[in-house]
């Protein structure tokens, strides 16, 4: 297998974006389990790292959607991919540094879309893939909220007769399972996105003659994401776990389980969604079962504003970078 210098640079950029993915989205898997003090940050990060990797190894449906369903491989080139993932590194790295949870998924898709438009115009986009992206927005926003809301309401009904101390002990143990499930589901969806882009780069770079997802690519990207997760992202964890609403283990269990179930369904259908949106809206749904004012809507407003900014901002960055690359080439 011969890899050119230009392809090597693009692959390194993809791995850098995958690292940022693990860095920012580490909060998705462990924010609640840390904020409820069920696990220490160090142990929680280690667990998230392991289950993120296992999740990324669990399938390739989302990788295929991202790798060959968003931009047209026959029109774009390696510069397009480089510009797209660079937008993730820049915006995702900045957001992680200031503690702002964003959608790395929308960063990637927006960056690739902007770069593709700059490369080959509207024909470089594949609208069948974007339909799945828009469906994923519905999954992450509405099903995430409903998942947390319904599960929390059900738990309230089933455990109404139990003492608060008993509930805390029971769900303190159950939250270990829900946090692991959340980390696994994150890997199964978010982890696969950069696996798909990596595989697309290998196709464009002439390593393979058709799109495929080899095992070594899955392992390399999964470990890179795990490395990003391992550095913690404690600022993002504080925003997600402490900023949205006050959480006890029972709330963390409901939020994580509701979000993880939603993400897993989407992963098996090949639907790329935002795990950040899903866990955040699930936490909001859990908070809303206590009382509507239990959700800190000021923090929510800041997070939602970042969500709306992410796609167009990364699309603009991707478009600008591809223009610069074309100018200097």
C-alpha cells in the first residue's frame, strides 16, 4: 500500500479531527456520571475511552453514509476532505477549549459540504445523504428529549414508594451501566463518521479502487478518538453535567439511557446524528419532569446558539480553506 505525501497530510488532519471529536464529545458519555459523583473524572474518562472504542468497532453503517453519501467522490478530491476536516479541528478545538459542547457531527458535515461546494459546486453534494442528516436532527432533538422525559416519568411512578437513600444507592449502581451504554453508543455513531472520511480519503488517494472500510482504519480511528476522550474535556463536562440542571444518579441514569437508546437506533439505520444534541436534550427532558424551571434555560440558550452556528460556520470555513488551497496550488 503506497501513500503519497498529500494523502498522508490529509489522513493526519482526519485523525486530528477525530481526536477533537473525542475531546469535545467525552462530555456526552460521562458528564452525568461525573456530576452525580458516581465515578471520579479519571475513572469515568477511562471507561468512556474503552467503550467509545468498542462502539466504533460495532458497525460501519454510519461510516458508509458519511464516506460516500454526503459528497460525491467522483467530483471532490483530497483537498476537499482536508478543508472539511480542518473546519472541525478549528471550530471543535476552540469550543472544547472554552467548555462549549457543540455538534462535531454537524461540524464535519458542514465543513465537508462547504468544501465540496467550493470544489465542484452544487453537483458535489449528495442529497440522499443530507436527508439522513436532517432525519438525524429530528432523532437527536425530539427523541432525545422525549427519551429522557418518558424514562424519568416512568421511574418516578415505579419507585414512588422507595426512600430517597435507597433510590440513590440503586441508581448509583445502575448509572455505571447507563454511562457505559452511552459511551458505546457515542462510539457507534460519532466514532464511525471519521472512519468514513478516512476511508473516503484512501479512495481519493488511489489506495483503494472502490469505497471500503478496512479493519485497520476502524482500529486506528477508534484509538485516536479514545485518546481524545482520555484528556477529559472537563470544561465541557461541567457545562453538560452541572450547567443544564441539578442531577442525581437516577436523573443521570434516565438521561444516559434515553439518549443511548436513541443513538443506537440511529446507528443501526446508518443515520448520522449529533450525540451532543441527543444527551443535552435528554438531560433537559429529565429536568423538565421535576419542573420546567429546573432546567437552566440561560445555559441551554448558549448551547443551542452554538448548535445553530456550527453548521454554517464550518461550511464557511470549509469553503474558504478550499479557495485558499486552490489559489496556492
